[in-house]
C-alpha cells in the first residue's frame, strides 16, 4: 500500500530550496535512491511517497533537517551522502530522529568547519571532549583519524594542551622497512603520511612545518614512545590494530596529567603475524567497562567516503562471516 506525506518547508526561500535540491534536483534523486521513496515538489511544498511508511517518514524528516542546514552551509553531494548514512537505515524508528548527543564541537579548517556527521561521529567527538582515553574502532573511511586530529587541533588552539603527539606503529603490509631507501626517518615517513595529510588540511602546510620545527607537533613511530611520560598533550595512536599487546599497554601507560589519548584502528586490517593477537583487540576485551575509557564502534553505514566504499566494506564483512561459519562447521 502506498504511503505519502505532504508538507511545506518554511520559511519560503528560493535560494535555500535550490541549495537543498541541488543541480537538476540531483540531491533529491540521491535521497530517493537511498531511501526507496519518490519525492515531488512545487516550490516549497513537498510530497514524499513510497510503500514503506517508515522510509517515507524518514524522508520527510531528512528533507526538513537539510532545509535547515541549507540556510547556513552549501550542500553538496558529499554532505547529502553523509546525512543519508544516518537515515538510510531500517532500524531507525519513524516517529523520532536518530538518538545522538548534540554536536558541541566545530573546528575551523581551510575548507570550512569540521563537525560530526551522523550519530556515531557526533558521539565520538563528544566522548573525546569528556574522556581522557578514547577508542575509535571501525572500517576505513569512517572519519576516526580525521576527527581525532580535528579535536587535537582544537585543543591546541584553545591552549588546553601544549603539544600534539601523533603516533603509528611501523608495521609492514608485505614489505620490509629495510627494503625502503633512506635513513630511519625517511623509512617510517610513509607510515605517518596520513597524519601529515590531516594536519595539512586542518592548519596548512606552512603552519604545520613551523609547529613541527618547534616540537609543538610531534609525529613518531610507536617505538619512540617507550619510557616517556606525556603531560599536557593530546596523543593519537593511529592504526592501533597493528600494535602488540605489550605495545598497547606501553602506550596507554604513557598518559600523564592534563593529557588526552585517542586510539583508532580497524580490526579487519591487521597486518601482524597470524599467531600474534592485536593489542587493539585485546584492549577492547580488557578495558571495556573501565571508568574514564570510552569506546566508539563504527560500522559500514558510517563510511564518509565514496558510497561504493561502504558497499565494498559490506562485501568483505559478508565474505569473512561466511568463511567464519564454514571454519566452525
């Protein structure tokens, strides 16, 4: 049975309406495709229809929220995709909006403001602001590292910390460090490049270079952390799935007064030897429930890259689940 909802977006504003609809109504077509509904409008009067009443209700709610956003930001395909990630779900009740912590953090970067998109990202940012140790666990493309770097930059700009320390384990994916040219710094630099890229986008290349020279920002392999105590610092451990249990324990016990630590990783991309348990996986088992430690678990629906990335992640997860069932049979 067909369900339809008629409503008017207010205030009537042609510029906001064009921003919402996109060029040649491309944004509306994206919403139709993802939610399985049909959208028709004459000016600011809209009709959303479809066989799934819940999807129709989500479509109306999404259009109303996007119209509010259109007053203050330019909507593009990327912004629509991010918001759809939260709404193109069957488990969201039609009678209420997704349950999430209101966004409190907004970091200004060269391309605009960095804000959480969807419930998980917003909860992640809120957790980083309120907990000393945070874990962000989930597939590639969910914004774990980028948002952590944004929060670190914000803490530095607000003088809540004196320095940023960004760390990654230098674990090879089928290639040995010794095969790479250059000295030790040049050998480990490719492993730290994603952190540089995030900083460049947040602060600009010249400012990052100045802060690196003054040691306000430090980017280093995990092995360099042994024996240190980190006070008044924002510390990020990226690619934590490639730490050993001993390395993870070593890193977590570096935390000093006035410091915040964020640990990010993807359980599906472990490059350790087969017999070695990931320090990230062990930490999830051991530390869940410890006061002051917070875990945010991302899923394929939280992917903020090209929509195809989420489908790729789902395909691999389905294959791994099938292999796991076959192995236990």
